[in-house]
């Protein structure tokens, strides 16, 4: 996906949604990632390169626990997805925290 498509899908959905959603990101290599997009300090820098931080669902509890304990977002719980590798983004389930 190009940068405009990625930004529209991510920012429009995450900024207007009343609740967060589990997101399925399907990549060109037929791998599907489930989790959540998140804005870290490097969001603007990565966005210029059409790259986005994504917290895989299996890392979410560790990410959330660390944020509660330390009050900061730890990028080690995230991966970077490149827009050119993404075929589709689907918002599939409401997040139950």
C-alpha cells in the first residue's frame, strides 16, 4: 500500500473509533499479523518512510504492563511494518482490555 492509503486506514480508524480494534495486517508474503498500530515517539519519522509500529497481539499484555509500571511505551514490544509490503488492513474485533 502506498503511504496515503496506509495513513488513511490507520489514522482515520484509530482517531475516530470509540474503541480500539484488533487489526489484521495481510502482507505480500502471505503472513497475517494480528495486533494494534500505535504511535510512538518516532511515528512522524517512520510515517515519512511509509513504516509503522505495530504491537503484535501476543506482545500486547507485556506492552501494557510495562506502560502501567514505568509510564512509557517500550518499542521492544513492537515490530515495524512497511507499507509497500502490506496488501490489506482489516479491523476485525473490538479490543477487550
